[in-house]
C-alpha cells in the first residue's frame, strides 16, 4: 500500500512540475520572458528568422586568418567570399559551409520524411504530401526507404 501511495505522489509531483514549467514557458515569470509563442513551429522564431532579409556583408574574424576576409550574401542567401590569399579563402569557405551545414541537413531530413510544413507552415504541405505519397511507392519498387525514417 505504501509503494502505491509513493507512486501516486510521484506522478502528482511530476505533473505539477511539468505544469509549472509549461506555465512559466507560456506566460513568463519575473525577468523570464514568455517563450510559448516564440517556439510555435509555424509562427515563432522560424517565421521571424525567415522574414529577416539575408542580403548583408560582414567581415570575418577567425583564428588563422592572415588578412581581412569579407563575406557578402545576396538576398537569395548565396555567399561571395573576398580574400587576399588562397589560405584565407579556403578557411573562410570552410567556415561558411560548416556554419550552414546543420541547417541544410535538418531541412533535407525533414524533406525526406515529409515534415517540411513543421517549419514552413502551410506553404510546405504540398511537398509533405508528395513525399508521404512517394514513400509506399519506394517500398514497392525495391524497399529503398527504411521503415524508421
């Protein structure tokens, strides 16, 4: 009987802590801002980040650079690197590539799983529907897609 009461008390305590965390995240508390709206997949920080113009120019400050290197981005997000030496050019190219690689891998994974609309909202639904319809076809034509993906 005592073990049952302890289990019930643990469940109630876990629910209370989870509820408190969700409330603080949703409404904020003291100096902590509300994060609920910020983390919403269709309208949160991703939508704000997508609305920021990508065309900009910046000077890289990296260990190993011998001279100043400038990276310019077009409004389409295409990088142009200006460097005085090949060494600095290759270092800057590696840095810029690595900087955006994680985002690229995440987008490719979501695309293949039919989950692009989680980030892009309704504009990604057509892509998701296509990917989800193509999955059974890939299974029938040779099992090219794993069941865990």
